C-alpha cells in the first residue's frame, strides 16, 4: 500500500485518501485539509489523520517537515500559456500579494491540453499546495469536484463563461471596453469598422463583440457580419483575418482587435498591403501590454489591469484560507481606453 501511495497514479492517491478518511471517520476533504496544513480542523481530528497519513507514507514521503516549508505554504498558479507579456503581467499581480503574505507561488502551464490539466490536478495531493489561482478558460465539473474533495480553495480568472454560483472569479468589464473602443473610432469619423475577436465561445470575446455592436447601434450604423472575425487572441490568425478584411472591395477604415497581440497581427497585414497606420487604417487593441507603448505607431488600446485581476484572485484565496468567505465571489475590474497614435481620422476617400 505504501509504495502505491508514493509512486502510483492520481487515482491511486485518491483511493488511498478515501481509505484514510474511512479509517479516521472523516471526509476526504478533511484528510486533504490536514495534508495541506489547513487550519480549520480540530486538534483531535488533525492528530488522528496525521497518524494515519504517516502510516501510509504520506507525511514521510510527500510532506516536508513543518519547519522546512515556506512560512505560509504554496499557492498554485495555473495558466494556459506562459510565453507572452500577458502571462507575465498576470503572474506579477498574484506574486506581489502572496509574497507580502509570506507565501510561495508555484506556476505551471497546461498549454491548453486536457492531459496537462489532469497532471496538474493529480499533483496537488503530493505537495504542500494550500490554494490555487486558475487562469484557464474553463474548469470542468470533475475538476471542480476534485478541488473540493482535496479541500483546496481556488479562484478563477477570466473564465470561458460565467462560473457556477458561489465560485470565486475575477473578470474585466469587457462589454464597456468594446463599447469605448468602437465609440472612439466612430467619433473619429469611421463608418466601416471591423472587429477581430478571440474564440467565439469565450465570454470575454462575446462581451467585446457585444460592446462593439452596441456602439454601432448607438450611432445608427449598420452591423455587417462580414466585418466580424473570431480568432484565438494571438497574432498569427489575426494576421490572416486582417489580410482578408483589408482586401475587401469596400475595406474597413478601422479595425478593433480583441487583444494587443491581434493588433500586432493587424499591423503586419497592413504593412504587407502597403497601408499606413493610421493614415489608411486605424487600429485599436485590447489589454495595454507593455509593448503597446513601444510599437510604431504607439497602439491605442483598452487597458485591462491584468495584474490587479490576479491580485484580487490571490486575496480571495487568502481569505478562504483564513476560514472566511470573500466579500463577493464575482469581481469585474474596470477597463479604460488609452488613446495613442494608431487611431486617427477616417481617410477622406
């Protein structure tokens, strides 16, 4: 049994935790709380469970001695992709808060793969993780249930859709951001405005497109489905979409990109077609990543306070760890239009 606990699969670990819970007369969640040094367990129950965990090899093999652990323990930070300034900003916000709280941050990436997500979840029982911040499109019901079974408090950041009631999550005001970006272009005289957004099923993408449509309706401008493209928030697919849009017989004079990376793809397409920004086509992005102020022309974009979002998520998790509920389980941080040189008056032709 002990060798299975030390080297077996995630399923074997879960089975052993269930056996320990049965022997102790407590729930699997309580066993996990003891394993992860949660404070909301009575001294008598903790001692009983710790004795059984030791017998099964958990404390000796998987748990460092209390004196060797970081002062406040570890928080897992899980994100789809790590190779972008966007990810760096998100990690920075959580790390600042957790550092001040005396806690460590463990960062891992799923690369959008279901198998990697399962591996991360299975590994939680083998280290001193006390909570999790999840910057992943969605949390499956099975993953949600497993986190609950393990007694791991968590908060979601920018989920694919609005999570189940009671699930702590942080998002941004994407609809107002899309509205502000499109209004800005309309005020500059643009009437043919295209949008390149992220994946169609993502809440953030749909909200930005809805804001765009609302601005058009507000100005009495028709909605043209031909000018709406969905991508993946990266520059490669946005580049292809922008080439197609700018090659239309009645091409748009402005493009609202759903991310700053998509705006870069649009810049590249315009350059390849011999179009100048903003003289021939205006471009507005979304996020306000550091490079938005470095490119030429400097990018007009909707600022999303990414670091603030993960800082809020970290505070939610810390509050849950203290045995308290967050003041609210749903927080949307405000976006803000930052006007630079990539947006200008509509071309006279």
